[in-house]
C-alpha cells in the first residue's frame, strides 16, 4: 500500500534539497534536489552542453554551477539527472557532485533555496520513496540500518530486510490469517450442520494456534539474536585497583582509560565499542565496587560512581569480573562476586605476572581466565572466550531481524490470535483476527500514524 498527499509534516508538491554527504573535508560533496521543479531549478544554476530539463534520465553532465544573479562561477561539477519515476524518490531528481568541503556545498545550497526549493527534513528523500510505493516502511528502516551498520551480521540482515525478507514474511503471515478469517466468516454465514460446524471450527482454531506458535518462535529467536545487530554490553567490574582499566584498554585496543598505581582512578564509567570475532561489543569500564563507610566530600563523588557501576551491572549482557592475583580474596572481592553471580559472567584473574596470593579455590565453581593486562598475556584467550559465549548461540540461518517497533506490533498480533483461540463466540473470534490483520499491516506500508512515521524518519540524516 502506498501513501500519498500531504502527511506527516511535509508536502510532496514541494521541491526539497539537502547535502547528502557527510560534513567536513572530502573528495566530493553530493547535493540532492527532488520534486516537481528540480530540473527547472538545475537549469537556472547549471551551465553545460545539455540543459537538465532536456537531458535523458540517468545521465551525467559536466559543467559549472553559477550564481544566477551575478553569473559568477561557484564550482565545476557533475550533474546527474533522474526523471520520474526512475529515481530514488520516484520524482524528478538532480544530484550535483561538487568539490568536497562544507563551504562550496553550502554556497550551492543557498542558490538552490533562493530559486524555490526548501531544505529537506531528516529522511525526507527516503520518506518520499515510501510514499510513492517504491519501498515499504521496513525497507526504509533497513536503509537506516545500512547507514549505521557496524559488523558483517548487521550488514547481512539489513540487506535482507532491504530486499524484502521481512515484508515477505509479513505478507505470508497476513495471507494465512486472511484465509482463516474468511473461512470462519463463511462458516458463520452458511453452515447449517451443527456437528460439522463445530468440527471445522476446531480445525481452524488449531491452524490459528500453529500460526501463533510460529510467530512466538520468530519473536523469541529475534530477541535471542538481537546482539548481532545491537551489539553486546560487556561490563567490567571489580574492586578498586584490580586492573579493570588496563583490561578495558587491552580489549578495546586503545589507551582510553587512565591507568595509574593509585587505587580508584576510575570515578566514572567509560564506554568503547569494539569488534571481537565479528561480533560488536560495547565495553564498559566501571568504578571499583567497594564498601564506603563515610560518603562525604570526594568520597560522595566516588559513591555516585559506584552507584553507576551497579546500574551498568543491571543492564549488562555479560560481565567480566576482575580479581587481583597478587592479593588475597577479601570482603570487596566477595561484594563483586555476589553482585555478578546471577548474571552471565566470566571470571578474570589479573596480574599473573606478580606473586600469587589469591586463592582460586574460592571461585572453584567457575572457569577462571588468568591474564596480565600489563604485559598483554592471556588477552587473546579471554577475547576468544568472550566471543565464544555468543558464538554458541543457535545458527543465524533464516534469522529474521525485528527491531523494537516490529516486535511490539507482533506481540500485539500474538495476543489477538491467542484471544481468537480461546473465544467461545465465533463472531468475536473473527473480529479478533481482523484486528490482528490491521495491526500487522502497520509493520509495512500501511503506516498512517504521523507519530510513528516521524519517529522512524527522525533518525535519518537530512540528505537520506
């Protein structure tokens, strides 16, 4: 289903423009113009062998961009002409490739807006593509995912979604529910044999259950594998001065955390994203967990850091609990161990380059990874262990990525299917199925709620 007209804060009769490339020095900058007057605007600022209004679609032309009022040459450029409907937006569209850098591109944008275009809203080019039916909302979301992709798994799932994998799943699911709904309504209207009537309804309700169970399995699998797209929050905890920051630096492969011999150097949490064996990890270096008897002055600041550490612990997907090989297990270590026991965790014994005073038998129920963060010993094995914890997850074949919006909608669909199964009145069961279909449609192109659309497209850059 395509959407048209003025909706969600913009008017498709406008011609819009924006810089499509990232700010800052670069080889080229690309400026987009899209809308009914795009070619006419280009005619006024571009001098070349062919006027954009007379150019064939999907052709590139060399020339100069000028100030129409003064005839001053602004830059030598390449202009690419796209005619509706054979463009990204489905409208007449111009792309101007000029020399890179913010200044030149901004000067060209100024001339374009003087002639009659307005600056595009975030994601408006892609939004227009959706509104003319060239892609649905799930594919638009995949476009955003591709821009933000950080690893191979995220790239693959975004490409599959862009190519319509999720849209196809939703279409097939809708067709199954539509068929059952039609059969129920047909039985209600025409069936006279009560015994046969009840038998047929039981068969249909069993099919509803099968669909619901399959949908629940799809949601569960997506939630189990969401780390492939979102990354894993790996929180490093331990008492002060056990080497958390040194380990953080080794795992992130950069010297971000300050490392000194003074205990409790980290008073706030540090975060760094890194890739380990193809999986994205968000490493969090936390303030040391300790018992504070007098939370006053500087110690109060430290107490706030420790509170934040506990918050990170609650949010962690996996915890690296660090202990000091050169010191005996004490009350603060016990505090750390108690805090992580109910979370997925890996125990790390740091400072193995120093004389051993730590009793490993205290941690005998867990595998302990000995390391020296200072001398980079055991780090490779630890990185492998952290990644292996997630590589044990089920195969990603036939994995269907669902973002938070998709998941919320599908959970509502599950509830209406479940209500239909349990419903004694067949007419109400049919109404529940119709409602499930309406809700299901909001995942793809049938999104008319402006708040939903604005939330999706507000995440895009202006020129996309």
